[in-house]
């Protein structure tokens, strides 16, 4: 150990290389989603406030914790659609406040088209 400098540099170099190797392994996992997400706060929902929407599911904030399969009604000023979804995760974010991740189930081609229309409406701003 030479004044503590050489060992510190080598240790720092080893840690940096370890972090880089770990980051290289994680890169393919960073984009796991099959569908793009749209900010959906202008979209109405019977379960709570919609935070974002994609072709495969959505994230909502709700005053109650839900689980299992639910029927979700989504609407804009001109259109309404009902789709079945499964609650895939739930997280408590405050007193009587939950954030829920929903995955759409058994989506028909017509419903998928309606969801695409919602996404276009949201993307337009």
C-alpha cells in the first residue's frame, strides 16, 4: 500500500468494471414492453384515474385495492369501450390510495381498434 493511493485506484477500477458488466447484462431488459405507453389523464375510467394506457394494459390510481379480473370502462367525450382486465400488480401510495397495473384480457379486434383510437386521441394532445 503506497500511501493508500494505488489500492484505492485499483479498487475503484474493479468496482467500475463490475458496474459496467452488470449494466451490459441489464440493457436488453430495459425495453420489455410490447406496446408504447401514452399519458392518459384525459381518459375517463370507472375504476379510478388513468395514469397511462398501452395496447396491452394500463396503470390507474384508485381509492381501493382491487385484485383478480375486472371489467374496465374507458371513455372520452365521443367514445366508450368496455374491456376485461386482470390486476397484475398493486402498490399502496397513501391513505386509501393505490396504484394498479392492469393487463387487458381477451381483446377483440374491434376493442383493439377502439384502444388504438384512444391512443391516437391521447397522442394528439
